[in-house]
C-alpha cells in the first residue's frame, strides 16, 4: 500500500467495495449454479448410462445369440451324445468353423458333460479336433463349469482367467440341452482388454463406467484390478460385491436398493449419490435382463464437463467489462477533481525541497486545496528562515568538532607512543640476552602478549653449575598487566636475593609475603587483583637434578615417548588465602626436555567449536615433538597453536619456556 499513489489507493478502495458487494451475490449465485449443476448432472449421468447400455447391449447380445444357436445346433447335440463318432465329430467342427468366423473374437469352445473334454479353437491357431484339456470335479480353476451346470438359467456371462489357455475373457457360457438333460456347454469369449477398450474405458474426465452382475460383483471396470474374476463359479455370490466395498455405507445401501429397483423395472435408470474413490459422486444404474448385467456410471461433477453452457462465458465477460468501466469512470473523476490540483502542489513542494523557496503556488481556491496552498506559503517562509539559522549553527559546530578531532588525534598519538615505549621497557626486562649467551640452543621461548604490552614474563638466573628458570603470569593484561609485571619482577628479585635460587618453594613463599606487604602499604590495595601464577625450576648441573615449585603453573617433561607433569600448588601468589608451596625433584636425564607455560596457551580458543586448547592436546603436542631440537620444537609449537587458533581472537598473554641439557 505504501507504494500506491492516491489514484491507486482510490481504485483499490473501490475495487474492495465492489468485491464486498459481490460476496453475498456470489454465494447466492453459487447456490443457484450448484442446483442447476446437480440437475444437469442427473440428466447427464442418465444419458451416459443409457448410451453405455446400448453400446454394450447390441454387440454382447449378438455374441449371446450366436452362442445360443451353436448350443442349440443339431450337430452339436448329436456329437456330444456320441462323442466317439468320427463322422459326427467332423460334421460338428465343420459347422463350428462358420460360427468361429462370425464370432467377434473369432473363437468358440465346447465342453462335453460326459467326458469333461474342453475343446477350443480360435483364429490364432490351426483347427484342432482334440481336447485342449479335461475338467475335474473339485479343481478350483474348473469351478466355473460345474457352477454353470448347476445353474437354473440357460446361460451366464462370466469374466475369468483360463489357466490352460492363459487368457482372460468375458466368457458367454450356454448350456447344451438334450430334452431335460444337460449334455454340455458351448459359447465364445470376448478378450477382456479389447472389451474394456471398446465399451468401458472412456477418455472423458470425471466419468467412470462399469458393469456389475446380479450380485454386485464387478465384471468390467477401467481399472482391471477391480474386476471380480470367475464370479459365476463361486458359491457365495454375496461376498463378491466389489462395488459395495468401494462405496461408503450409505452408498452401498443405495446401490442394493437401486439394483432391486432396476431388476424390477429394467427400462428405467436409478440415480443415487455415493462416496467413491474418496469423492462424492453421482451414480446411475440400468439393468440388461438378457445379459444379467447392471450398467453403472459414476460421475464426479467437479471433474466432468457437465455444466458448460454458451451463456456462461459471455456473462463473465460482461461482468468484467462492467467492473472495468466502473473503475475507469471513478479514476477519471478522481484525476480531475483531486489528483491534478494535488500534483501542482507536489511540484511546488519539490521545488521548495530543492531550496527554491520563491516558487509560485497554485491559484487560490475556496476549498481544502486552497487552504493547503496557503499553508504551503507560510511553511516556505518558516523553512527558509530556519534553514539559514541551522546552516550557521552547523558551520560553528563543524569548526568545534574539527578542533576536538585534532586534539584527540594528538592525545591518541601520545598514548600509542607511551605504550610502545612501555613495550620496549618490558622487552628490556626479559632475560633474552642472558639466555642466548649462557644456554644458546639449550632453551626456547614463546612470548606472545595479547596486546602491545602484557602481564606475562619469564625469569632466568645463572649460578655456578646451576641455573634458575621461571615463568610468571600476572593478573590482567595490556597496560594494567604490564605495570603488574614490574611489581612482580621486583618482588621475585627481592625473594631470590633473600633466599637464594636453590629452593624454589621458599622463593615462592617469600615472594608471596613481599607482595602482600606491598599491597598493605597502598590505599585500597586489597581491592585490586595483584595475584600472579609462578613456576620456578632450579637446575643443578652437577647433581643432574631439577627441583620445581609452582603456584598454579606445572612443569612438564618428556623424553619423546612419554610426558610427565610436576603440578604446581593450587593457590597463586598474593591470593586471598596464603598458599603452601613444596619442592618436587626429577632427574636431569640426557634427551629429556622440560616445559613451563602460562594458562594463556592452555585456554586459547580454537577448532570448529571454539573450545580451549587444553592439557591433553598440550601433552600430545609435546610428545610428538619432544625429540626435536628446541629451536625446531619452538617453531612446531608456534605453528600448532596458530593452526588450532584459526580465526579466533587471542584470549590472554601466552608464554612458554623450554630447556634441555644433554
């Protein structure tokens, strides 16, 4: 609606009004149309059923008449009474060939009730005077014959599959009489597929023709799977009511009533409603007494072309033309009386929006549009004065903002320079030169602050045939962490000076007391996070022994096959509660590498799910690379961490110290 102009909205409103008025009219019209459609549908289904009845009656009656003549032939009776006579056999088959040519399917059959021999000839095979097979009492597939012979009627029509001939036909079975005695059976068959194509399968949508016997068993249907084969050979015809099973309960009762009515009055057509194939359909039924068949037609009124008249299309076209004319007339009135004056005001408003405040407004009018034009004139004057005032204020504010930006840029540069200088100072505090000069390839260091400066640093002290390694992680990172490292570095230096470097646990305890003393000297010191994680390893090269003590930092060592760990104490230096720190020793063996790391390495997020690197992944990394030189190990650990981290941001400062004395 936002994209529609006034013209479009007016037309849409008119269209909605027309639609609202058309709804009750459409409901009433639909009821009338539905009543007419039902009436026409009943007439349609009656006519289709009668037409279908005649299309089936004539050809099938012809086949039945020929079958009756064949069964009533003197030569047929004589040969069945004396089946062993070669002369009578020859006479019968000579006469039967004439019947075969006249039958629609060009085939006939004959059954002797004395020998139960089944004779069959058609156009596909050469004439045979020998039985095709012999029928047996009690054999299921031969039940049709014995049921027919027990029948009181002179004939029946049965749809069945002949297992010996391997064919499905609409069989016309006529009993051969010799007086009151039944001496055989003769007749012909119509190929089921041809019969369905010629008389049942229709191309018209929504129309389903079918044939039922007296018991409701389906003898012909467009869907051959629904046909009840050998319905004449069954002992309980009431179980064959195939169409009754397809209908709903009310439709099945209506079908039985219609069948009784049609058999009582064969010339009439019975019409009823039923639920078939999940749809409510109109069914018509007519009975053919000569064949014993009910011709049924089911019509889906929603799909069949029942309600198509020459008046419907012109009526719809006239309605559409009337609606279009109404919309066009309304659009012309809105354009002339409303839209054209408003368009003039719109052009004036656009000119004022572009800064042209002296534009000519539409002529004065004594209506709402005239009042709107006057209001536009007042608005143009006020907008002009306000715009001049605002432009002056914007220029003043712009000058002030430019000055503030220059001052902020200068302050930012001073801060960046200060942080860079602090980074140089922090880097100078680290014992890199001493480590390189004293140990060379016997050590490796990974030091990655999260920011320009960080809260991690490492310690090295050299003695006679001994040295002390340490890794420290101060609370915080960035500038606060860097300032904390200065305090921590001073505390550790003082502790080593007081205790010496041979007892790492005592150094940690002394450092804890020094740090707590510093915090008490400062106002509000108890409210600041000044704790730190520390790991100290004293290496005695003469005794080949490593003594370790840690505060929340562990010492890992590996010979390339296994990885072991000396855990640190559970409390940090300067924690709320005083921790207890103890020394642990491990031999300094050839080929054994030692590792200390801050929690920044172990907690670094990465991988697909963003989990921390973790201790198990850390020990596996050490095990894979512990046999390499320390410089190669350092590069491998750096690459492993970068690969795991991927695009995740660095969480904390990362420091890892490695040493090995071979």
